[in-house]
C-alpha cells in the first residue's frame, strides 16, 4: 500500500513539473506554426514589444484566423504563412493576392530586422494582348494584366530582349527578393515571399544551436536529479 502511495506521489509530482514547464505557445487560427520568441502575438490594444529596437516582430491575428506581420510602413502588411525558427525564415503572402505589384514597389529599409535570402534582377514587361502568343512562352501575371495588355516578368536578359523585339516594352528592371535563383521564373508569382531575420538578435530563439545545447543539458541534468531522487525513495520504502 505504501508503495502505491509513493508511486502516486511521484506521478503527481511529474504532472505538476511538466505542466509548469510546458505551457503552450500561442497560435493564430489553424496555422501550423506557433508564435514564439522573437515574435509576439498582440492582443487588441496591447502595447507592441521591442527586440533590440525593432517592433516588426509583433503579429496580430485577424478575425479570419490569419497572422499579420507589418513591415516598415512603406512595405505594408503581409499574411504569415509559415515561420521556421530553426532556419530563422518567414514566409509571407500578399493580402491583395498580387505579390508582383508589391515587389515592383518594394521599399527595403536598412534598419529592418528582415532581409531577403537573395536578390535577383527582374525585368517587368508590358505586351499587347495581340502579340502575346508569339512574344512569350510563359504565362502572364494575371493581377497586372487586363483585356488589352499582358504583364510579364523575367530574370533573363536574353528573354527580355527577345520579348521587346516582339512588341513588348520594359516597364522596370529592379532587384527583388527571392528565396532561390529564378524562383518566380520557375514557379510563377503565385509563390510566396520568403525573408530571413537577423540572427544576431535571436540568442533565445528555438533552433539556436548554442541555446538548444544549453537547454538540453540543463533539462537533462534536472531530470536526472529528479529520477535519482525518486529511485532512492523507492529503494528505501518499497
């Protein structure tokens, strides 16, 4: 009987310890990612938090269950589709479903904690619809096209020159953030915007090798002490 009481005490103790050290991270809607350091999910009227002088890690959750990140005022708001804390990358989507328009006017701030994985020069071209079939061999950007004009974008200088010789006109050539070379050339502009955040501010992030190693050793040492203590009790009383 005494052994059963001791075993019940040990079970109860583990339950309390686990509950104190495993509080769930907040989520937004049905998103698959948790919101944790360095990000913070703000409640209505809650004051933004600051990480090393940045307030761009604050997220809000819409009534539709969509997490929203606001970059610098000139870059505006994006829906958050995924956060990889180990790689320290975030995947964003344009709420207006027209990422190319945002990229054409994307204003990057040097004091932002977020940065592009890579930059690649893209030429945006406007082509008359009647020349579409002979001018290009890939799909137009739907959200920037209409019944008379089709808009395209290419990272190939050779292709851009070929398109111009077939009646298209260049609108702008500029570097845009990409996750990999030829991202939009291969996947179209239906793919999302992927950014990284500054590693130097993220000493407490999940996935930081130094922090993960410290936490692992700390928890392992703590658990081994508890287990040894419980084994001594069972040895002496059971």
